[in-house]
C-alpha cells in the first residue's frame, strides 16, 4: 500500500483535529478517501456526493493533476504523492 500526504482545507479541518495535512494509504484516490474516512469519520461525505462521486464544488488534485481530467476516483496515488482537496469558493 502506498502512503500519501493529503492537504486538508480549512473548512474540513474540524474532522482532522485541526491538522492541515494528514497521511493516508491507498493505491487510488478512492482507496485514499476510504482510508481518510476510516481515520476521520464524516470527512468523505464532504468530499463525495450521495452517488459516491466527487462533489461538484470540490476539486481534488494528485500532484498537479486535476483528477476530473484523469481517472477520477480511480486516479493512481503513488507512494509519496501529494493530494490536495480544494473546495471551490463562490461569491462576488
């Protein structure tokens, strides 16, 4: 299993005890999100919708690659990868 680093946005840090970056395990983004949920109950519901897809207003990157333009939740997460969860900001 590969260990990755996940950057947690401020709005989700209540799930991680205030941590801005946490470690997770998984060979794909789907496995990483499941591992996050196992360690930080409730966090996956803020990332995934009821259909199990990445929420419309949440952007996820593996390294510099937006997973929407890769394999989505099946995007590979090699050991040492940096994953960023970035909620879209609305307003004007």
